C-alpha cells in the first residue's frame, strides 16, 4: 500500500518522502480520485433535505487524499524536478484536471450547493460557515457550473489543453534556465559580491571546465529598462552586492544605492 494511505509516523505528520517513490504518484492519485468520486456520489444520493452540514460541510471534507497527493507532487516538481517526475506529470496533471471538472460541472451536486446558496439568508450561518459557502458556490460558478452543455464540453477541452501547455511551459522554462550562462572574466565586475557566492560560482565553472567565469545568471533583462543584456559587452553590466544585474547606464540613472529588486543597500 502506498505511504499516502497510511498514517504518517513522522514528527508533526510531515511527509515521509523516503517512503514515496516516483512510480507511486500516479496509481495513488487514481486510487484517491476513485475514493473521492464515491464520497461525492454518497453526498449526491443523500435523500435527506439539503442542509449546510450534509452538503457544503460534507463537500469540504471530501478528497483529502487527492489534496495531499497533488500538493506533495507539485511541490516536489517545483523544488526538485527531474525527467521521471516530468514524465509522470504529463499524465498526472490532465487526470487531476478531468477530476476537478467532473466535480465542478456535476449538475446534481451543483443543484444541492445552489439550494443552500439561495437560502443562505434564512440559515443563520456563522461568519465562518458563510465564508465557506461563498467559497464553494463561487468555485462552481467560476469553473463553469452555469454554462450550458455545449459550453461545458468546450470548457473541458480548454482546461485539458491548458493543463498540458502549463507543463510544457514549465519544462521549457526549466531547460532554458539550466542552459543559460553568464561568463564573467573581469573580477572587478564582482566588487561587493559575497565571497561565498564567488566561490560557489568558481566551483561550478571549474566543474564545467570554464574556470574564472561566473555562471548561471538567472536574469535575461535589466529590471530597470527591461531590455536584454548584451553578453558581448560585459563591461556594460553592473552587479550589485546582492548579486542582481543591471545595465550600468540604468543603474547610474536610477541614482540610488538600494537594489529595486530586493531592497538591499549596495555599493
């Protein structure tokens, strides 16, 4: 059984990453989706009159496993992605999108939610309950619950395309960031830069057989004029002590010692 469906025997219920493998995410998500589908179906099939408790509160308590698995997966994708995770994401993300639409475009479920919404003035709800009701109702409406059948079908297609394009954009951005290099050979350009940053860059340069060069500059454009840097004219680039890059002319015209990106005082 996947670690996601067991009690986490960890301090403060933190995620046991050592027990989770890349190949666990997709089957775990599929199982979690099936569990939530059953929870939703039980909610819809409830013969009792719609109340805040058996509709809004019950809905809010569904999908616990889906939420945890998706949160762990996407946070890991952002923090420590690799080719295997990216391959899983191509199935994981569209599957999650479909599941979300299955809930938010479910007419019987929305009918129950709308009845509570329409009667909210007479339900004597607390501030917290009203906030939850508003959040749930708006999530349905903003995700197409009031659209007609043809529009809902079109929305599903758009959402699927967006989920795939978002992944592609993230992958392309990551590849471009990893491939980008700024080589600096004039040590005067590093005046004011912390020694640990220079040492780290020097190690990276040595590993890539490009010693005495600073690598992996993550800025393509000057934050002041938004124009790209000309890497053939390194003498025109100004580096602040907080390791942000500007055109020298822009920095001089800016006329302040405070970095506009991080507000650090620089030389």
